[in-house]
């Protein structure tokens, strides 16, 4: 809750997004928006942007499990299935 006279910009966390590029097998092409999957040793993720074409990566959002940094709001994992 902001106090009177406080500017919300002053209380924002500057690190609210972290991106990670990854390679996945061809089965991730079948993910639909909203699907949840677990990546071994990485955690659970929700598909935000499904596969459309090789030049546009799949985007997954990490589902917080309490072990991540307190200040990190979301983690984005861009997965490419193009192994050229």
C-alpha cells in the first residue's frame, strides 16, 4: 500500500523479468497457450506463446515455487526447436 505522497515508481522492482534461451525437443511444438509443463531440473512453466514458426520462439513463464529470488516476478524462457 502506498502512503500519501509516495510515487509508485519509487517502489517498483527494477528486475521483474529475466529471459533465458533454451533448446527443446520437437514435442514442445505441440504446446498450446496455457499448457503447463515441467522442465527437468528447471521447474514448472506455463506456455504463453505457442509455436508458430521457426523464426518465432515459444515463450514459457516460470511458475513460482517459493525457491526463486523474492524480487523476481516472472521468468521467461524462449524455446527454439530449430536445431540448424
